[in-house]
C-alpha cells in the first residue's frame, strides 16, 4: 500500500467524527487527554483533525457485532 501525504488524505474535525460514529466531541476530547481513541493531529492551536484511515482503523478494530449470525 502506498502511503499518501497528510495533505492528500481526507480529514475530519471532531463534529464530523461525532456525526459519523455517534461519539460525542466531549468523549473524543477525553480520549485525547487519556491518550486513547483514534490518532489525531493538531495543525494549529485549537484545531483537531482526524485522518479517514485512522478513523477506519480505530473504529473498525473496536467494532463489535452484537447481532447473531
């Protein structure tokens, strides 16, 4: 797999992540303080961004199917 530069990757802010994964912005903030949750970067003070691949990796890895097959 060819790794893309950060500038070429799709990025999401906390509100977008909240809508996509039903995880509150407060929970994302707590996870950052506790050094857990999806990887993120801070391009400028007060601006937190998440890369699409990091979100897919984190939430995919932590997805638990509660339905019987």
